[in-house]
C-alpha cells in the first residue's frame, strides 16, 4: 500500500513528458444515432447511474457514478459512433474505470469496465487501423508502467510496456 501511495503522489514527476487529458464529465451527449445520457437506477438498495440511449436503458455499466467523457464519431459511412464513459463506485480503492460504448442504428452495447484504477487518461487517439487507443499509467509488478487499451468496436485489449 505504501508503494502504491508513493507512486500516486509522485506520478506527475514520473510522466513529465505526458499531460493528463482534461476530459469533461457529461450527463448527455449527441451521437449520430441518438442521445446517450446518464439516468438513475436502483442498485442493491442505493441510488446509482446507468446509460440510456434515447431514454431507454442499454446493457452497459451501472454504478454509483457513470459519466460520458467523449463522443468519437467514426468516419463517414461507418456504422457506429464510439463513446468513452467513466465508471466509479464512490470508493477510493479504485476510483475510476472506463468503458467504451458502440452506438449504432440498431442500439448500443458497452464493453466491460477496464483501466488501471487511475483517473488520468494520458492520450486518446484513433490508430492507423481505425481502432481507438487510450493510454494510462498504472502499477504492474510493483513498477510504474504504461497501459495502452485498444478498442476495435467490440472488445478492449491491453498492452503493458515500460514508460518511455
């Protein structure tokens, strides 16, 4: 625990070349296929949040806090828009995870939540293969590492590498 606390406190000095993105916390956002919004849901006796597409619940993350972070329209002619959402349970053991939501004319589906439990996203970009990639810093085997999560429209994969 002490190592993790030290890493979190000194993380800005470990990634001096990288800047954490300042992503918004939106409650609704327009996609080409409808309005994605955050609405209330009861979760095991407490109030939580869920995602709605045009007012209807989707099969996606439900937790104490769910926020829309970015809408990423795919190139014209693509059948989906991709949305990055953050998911948080309200505790401090793992403050934030993320999920991608693919929104199309037939509805929306979300990935399982992923991440390093860090709220800081270093980079969000479209790759040459038209996938989305998201970089975060996290602990792996007691070392601070760069975690790159890639989304292909259906699933998320992760590559862990040393910090540059």
